[in-house]
C-alpha cells in the first residue's frame, strides 16, 4: 500500500485546527488537543506503556516544521515538542480520529482525569 502524503497542510490558528488535504480529494482536520494527546513522542507513548495526557483542552500549536520528506514536528504551548508525526501516522489519526478520541475520553473517565488544565497552569498561560 502506498503511503498517503498530504498535498497540502494548513494550520488555522484561530480554530487551532491542522487541515490536511490529499490528492484523492480527502480533507481532514485535527485539533491541537488531538495532536497533543496523541503525540508519537516517547513522553506520551511511554516506551510501550502509554502515559495518559490530561489537562490539554486549551493547548495550542505554537510551531510546525517539516522533518525531511516524511514528517512534521509540532511545538505546543505547554512546551511539548518532541513528537515526529510521519505521514502515515498523521493519516491514521485523520481516518481514525473518532475512534481514538472516544477511547481517549473513556481512558480519561476511567482514570478520573480531565481535559481541563490545572488552575495553576491556566494562570501561567494567561500571565
């Protein structure tokens, strides 16, 4: 199977949505929160034992840079910047985002976690 490579990437700053367009006519949008909680980094994936990300509802993308011809690296407002999102992983997030999001919300619920950031973190983001 040939890897799906987006022909266009557009980041919409106001809505905090990464839009991916493919030559097949498919268009998807991934929120900053979705990208952050599903970062392919070791910090999130936990070297095989995933670490549930909480408090990321208000996280914003602060930068996107291309990594060679195969991926992008995204910087977030909470300081996270170690995830390399290759084209295959981004396409997988796009086509499975509904399922992944529901699983994430269920994991949050089971762990007693929240999408809302801690009050102290919100104060720091405002100041």
